[in-house]
C-alpha cells in the first residue's frame, strides 16, 4: 500500500501544486512508483503539467484527475498500485480538503508567509484537528507538517509570520522553499526543479523530500 500525502491548504495560490509536482518528481527520481492526483477539476493545473511532461518524454509519473464525489475511492484504489500517492488539493470552499485529509497519512501544508496566509492556516489547522480526532477515534493516525513557501528571511513580514507560526502547536519542516524563478519555470515546462539547473531549488526539494520520508517511515 502506498503512503498518501495530501498537499493542502484552504488558501489558493500558496504553492500546493508546485510542492505536489516537485515532490512527485523527486520521489520518482529516487525510484519510487508515484501517482499524482489533481483534485482541481476546474483548473486541472497539475494534469496539464503532467501533459507537458508526456510531450517532453520525461520519466513517467502516473497522473489522475479525481472529482470530489469519488475522491476517497479513487485515492484508495491508486494506493494499491503505487508507493506514493500525492494529492494536490484544490483551492477550497469545498469539502476537498477534508476528504483528502481523511484518506491521507501525512498532510503537507504550504504557507506563503504573509499575514493573510497565517489566518488561513489557523482555520485549516482547526479542521485538521477535527479530522485527526475522528480518525484517532477509529484507531487511525494522521500527521501534518507546514512548509514555508516563497520564503525570504530578509522580508520583515515573512519573518514575523514565521515567528507567529512557530508559536502554534504545529510541525514546521526545517526546509524553507525560497521564492525562485526555477519553481515557475519548472511548472511551465512540466518538470520538477530537480530536473532543472538551479541547484538551490533542487537542494530545497531534495531536503524536503528527505524530511517527509523520515516522517512516513
Ligand atoms: N517557491 C516559489 N517561488 C516562485 N514562485 C512560486 C513558488 N511557489 C509557487 N510559485 C508560483 O505561484 C503561483 C501559485 O502557485 P501554485 O499554483 O503552486 O499554488 P496553488 O496553491 O496550487 O494554487 P491554487 O490554489 O490556484 O491551486 C504559480 O504561478 C507558481 O509558479
Ligand atoms: Mg493548485
């Protein structure tokens, strides 16, 4: 059975798809059988990213688009034939975030460190706590880690939000994902930054992947 990683946040544009795609490539590169699930049936941005990969004949990552009413069933089915199922959450207002947490082993929460994102994180964590309590009452476990995305420690508000998150009772991955053109470029060409020539970005994703693997084992 696969480990299921949900990349989710109630806020849009924080890097869910970016992190999901890059984790997918990184885990694929280290020899794992990976499936990426796009839950955003409107934008399908990760599916489109996957098509750009196919056009470039890059190492294959299995892609799947899952609609909200079949999410749990589709993810559980995909888990039978992969090592990792990575679920790219959609900008919610829907129950997608809750549903994917219910089937996940680990929730990775990208946060862009602005004031706005802190508020959305607090709301998301309240929802996570509820899902986790429900799962635990049935003998199942769930874990979570926040990853700072687009982080620049020279920007005062970035540091302030980081300090505020540290005061919450939540795991923060020690890898910070910087604001880098490589992430935008990788998305545009259907690649992961580990396949591009930006060693800083590649190093960030490799470190984050290692942290995630250490948690899941
Ligand atoms: N670390 C980064 N450095 C530079 N650009 C980034 C970074 N992370 C994300 N971006 C850019 O920010 C935009 C939003 O990122 P992304 O699409 O991954 O967010 P999302 O949370 O999936 O958004 P949505 O909620 O719309 O699905 C994209 O243009 C992406 O290329
Ligand atoms: Mg997205």
